[in-house]
C-alpha cells in the first residue's frame, strides 16, 4: 500500500513568519541540528539573509510547517545549487521533507537551469538522509568534523548530490 505524498507548497518567506519559524527552530529535534535561533536571528539569517540565499516557507494546507532554502554557486565552471531545510516536529516523518525538496529541486533545475544539486546533512541524521535519498540524492562523500555543535564538539557531515536527470518524482 502506498501513501499519498502531502500537498506541500513553498512560498517566499515573510517578516511575519519570524515568530513561527523561531518556535519551530526551538523544538528539540530541530535545534539539535540547527542550533539556537531567536526571532532576531531568524530575521537576520532567514528573512533578510544573503544575496545568494533564497529562503521559502513550507506550508501544508496554508499552515507554516518549516522552511527550505537554496544557495547558488554562480561560477560558470562550478555552477550548482544547494538545499537545506527544517520542519516542525509534527510534520517530520510524513513525507513533507521529500515533497518540499522535490518542489524546490524542480524550480532549481527547470526554472534556474541547474544540472546538479547538493545537500549536506549531519552524518548521523538518518531521518534526513533517508528523506533526501527518496528524492534521488546520493552520498558522494563524508565531510569530517564539518559542523560545530552548540556544545563545541564537531560532527561529520555527508555530501549528497542529485543530478537533474536523477530527480525522483
């Protein structure tokens, strides 16, 4: 028996999303990977952001359940885009992550012309790795001592990539 994918939409992030996103980022299963965020940090890093970073709200039936972002390497010799996301604990494990990644991956491939996408979960974030594999991402390397955690320890990351013709619908 197959389960239908949730009807996930993404939209540009708005200043009024800051409070809800800060609350999601404060949830233990999200904060574990993303660190500490308050509304000010959400506004600075996700809403204002950087020129090469695009952040979108993830919604199910009009309800904000997380955020997904892309960044681009624009050097023509190395051009590609990367993706990252976080989800409300209630949305995790229900196919929302893969659905949101598919939506953004299609935009990056079809609208922006990217042929390769990357994502870099923590090596021990098994749930995220399985979700990205469902979309077609493959592990291509281990990034040793890649991410510094709030307690000061370093953890490994995985470099995963997806070529445009490998996207799984």
